């Protein structure tokens, strides 16, 4: 799910409000999204209403911020952080 959300944000040409589950990690990273619990029907309905009623300028700004987040936190950055943490862990005598 998280990968498809990142792909949608990256590929999306126009600004649209988007609802995301609050459960996967992408919800924490893409905080500009309208975060929902898919099992809470009222919250889900409220998020859809908020998305439909959102001003176009706000939708555009949210989408641009999400796109920037996805571009900055790509697999290469994740791998570099992971390897740095692994080196730090190994150098602290855990191996």
C-alpha cells in the first residue's frame, strides 16, 4: 500500500486531495494527506467531504508538499540511512 501511495503522489500531474489509511508508514511520511482509519465510516465520510470541499489552492499546495517529500525520501536516501545506522550499530560493539 505505501509504495502505491508514493507512486501515486509522484506520478500525479494534477492536484487532488487524497485519503490515506492511518495504519501504514506512508501516513506518517505524507502528513499533508487526509489521514483516515478505513474502519471508521464517519471519519472516512468526513475526509471525503473535506477533500471535495477543499479549495483548489490548498489541494495544489498539499500535493506539491507530498511530491517534494516523496522525491526527497527515495529509496537511495532510505538505503543510505539504513547503512549508516548499521555501521553505527556495528561500530558500537554489537557484532
